[in-house]
C-alpha cells in the first residue's frame, strides 16, 4: 500500500524556508553545510515537474506498507 498526504504548499515567497526545513528533516542532505545543495536539488525538481509555474509545488508525505 502507498499512502500520499499533502503537507505544505511551496511558492516563491516561502520556498527557501520550507525546503530548508524539509531538507533538514528528511535526511536528503549529507551533514553540515549541505542543506543549500539539497534545497537547490528540490527547487530544481519543482521547476522540472511544474514548468508553467516553476516556483510553486507541494511537500508530500509518502508512506509505504508491504502487505502479508
């Protein structure tokens, strides 16, 4: 099973703050000083997924469960 929950919108006004927070929480970056790299990668992904409005997107929580 896969459960996807939208958590928080990202836009041009809050992108830096929101992406930095989730990059830190997710383990997506590798230690001190690498948050900027992770945020840059997330921003790039948002731009690629939403070319008509590249400064907008959502943070989602994705949970998976393997059934018996």
